[in-house]
């Protein structure tokens, strides 16, 4: 029997939703609270070694919640921010000092930034801090964006790309160094185990596991069976890389 605490976990994708900070209705949706305390309680049975707190569409460009969450979560946790194109350098410096290590652009819920701005901002934060870019996007859209987005120096894709349409394109991106989050199993329309096996066959460093808690708007929220599925699909040795080592390297934990 697999014990959750047998595997060290860097949770590569989680949301903190604290009603003490601003929330913005996105397409009419405002999530229920999910505080740091609630997250830690739900992960109490895991060997949690850190994680990435990801800004959601419902948080707009507010980063005060993110800074507060990182302080409370402590060592090993980093932030993934959503920012406007003209965000000042001084404020970027502050976010980096607070533990932010990536930018997120949300194509699924309506990103307001155009591709030229995205590319410019991605280069700006990479050259200044070596932050990478994370995309919430359907794999079906990747082929049309390859010429633009594959020029980015460091890039990851959320939730296994969401759909089987375009999955072969996603694998081509993996072959070019793009990382993929093994997250949101309740969001996808294909077999997660087969997808993970194919991604790891292309690049064993590419896959990063995350709980996606609290799984806002997902047809099925995260469950411990998703964690077990990774082990069963990939075997213990590769699962350990996917649970911790790959993400620790990608988010540069040694730099925090």
C-alpha cells in the first residue's frame, strides 16, 4: 500500500484564495475561500517540501494575497504572478525578493495581453530574474502559436494541456524543452496515465506534479487517487522526479 508521505512533494500548482484580499469575478465566477490553513490541513498526510502558489483569473493583478501566502507557507514555496505588461521594475524586484519565480498568462479565461507584449514581458523577466512563463491553454491552440511561443526561453503548460486535440503538438514542445504540469486530472478529456508516460518518454525532466487545489471550476476536484495514479503510471523512480526533483530544479529552489 502506498503511503502519501513516502514521496517528497513539491506541489507545482496550487491556489490560495483568501477573502481578506481582493477577488474579481471572472465570467461571473468568484471562488469559495481556500486559505493557507485549509491547504495545509488538506496536505497534512503528505511529505510536503514546498510548492508554487499560482495566481488565478479571479485574483486579477493583485499580488498582496500572494506575498502574504508565501510568508505564511514559508520555506520551499514560490509564487507565480499574473501581471500587467507595464508593471514597474521596482515592483518586480520586490516580487522576486518575496519569492515569485514565474509569470502566468491565462488563455483559457481570457488573457488581456497580446502576443508581442507577452513575448516582451517574458524576455524582460527572464533576463532580469530567470523567471519562466506558465500558460493556462488548451493544446488545440498550440500549433498556431508555435512560431511565437517556442521562442520564449523558459515555458510550462498547465493541466497536461487540457485536451487530446493537439497533444502531439504538446509532445513536440516538450521535445524543445517545454515543461508540463501533471495537474487537474479532473479537467482533462483523456487518460492521464498514458499522457504522462508519453511526456516522460520524450523528456523525463519535463513533468511536474501539482494538486491544483482547491480545483476551482474543475468537474472533479483533486483527490489522493491522482497522486497514486502517477506512481502506478510511471513507477517509483520516475514518480519521485515528477513529485519533487523536476519542479525543484524548474523553480530554482536553490536560488530562494
